[in-house]
């Protein structure tokens, strides 16, 4: 997750959407007062800065759900103002109203079927090497991002959701608007090694598996036309 006061943008990091690679790219253009949160295994080009601090928690405690309030108290104790994959609604609580209103806010979303397969391969490599894709889906594992960029009522609260499938073209538009250099493609693919074979979700999933994923991601599909 990034807050750039230099370029006046907020990047909300979603799951399995090249977020780590995009953070590495964006971190090259950040100012000293900007915010960049750490993530798991750090990349040498990723600059982590200013994610710790304290904030006025009133709005979060009054308007957040129970989970939000518990996390708020824990984060206050740890002085952890921002963190990897922090939802937009929490960022909104922890920034001033003016910064949230004035800065350009964006994230990336991805086809839910392809996104689920991508998460499966990462989980398989790191945690559960014995599980099959079919079993993974039957157990109810999904890669939902909708809550990352919506409020508690399911309303999108950021300015633009870029599509992973046309990411380079959309990044050219957004980064050009923000005045950030972009070569035309992400030069770093931080987590692409988990999935060595890319047959396409239509080949890797059965009809029933596609239907399970579609039901779990109905809001994302409706919002973005997948």
C-alpha cells in the first residue's frame, strides 16, 4: 500500500493482481514523506518508509465494524498506521479527510477464475503442496478483493479500478496523469514464479468449479463485467 504526497495518489494493494510488482515500480518515484508499507519477502528496489505512526482513531472506532475496531486498537498499540493489503476503508479512516478527498485513489482487479488459480499455486508452493486445485476450490478458498476497495455497504470508494488483463495500457494512462515515468510494462514480476504453466482457466477448471468461483465472486463480476 502506498500514499504519495509527492504525486498525490493512494495505491490500494489487492491480492494476486501484480500488486507487489507495481509497488516496486511506484516506490522508485516516492518522496521522503511518502508512505510505503513492507511486504513479506522484500525486493531490493522496494523502499519501505513512514508506515508506522499514530492517528486519531475516532472515526474508525465509531464507524468500523467489530473487526475494524479490534484491529484499530491493536494497530494503535503497535503504532502500525498502515500495512500490506490494508483495505481502502481503513486507509480512509487513518488519513485526513482532505488527503482522502484530494488524492487519486486506485487499485487493480483481476478475472476471479484466473485470480483463484493464481492464489492456489502460491498457496501450494508455500503451505499445502499436497492439495489439488479441485480440492482447494471445494474447500471454499477464494481470492476476493471486493472488500479491499469498497465500504461496508459494498460501495466502491476509490477513483479507479484498473483491470489486470489490460494493466500496461491502463497504467500508462494513470501514471502519465500522475507524472510518473513508465516504460510501458512492469519490469519486475515479483511472484510470477509460483505458476509455471498457464493453460488458461477454461482449460484448468471444470464447469462446476467455474460456477463455484462465479458464485463466490458475484459482486466483483457484476461490478467489472467479468
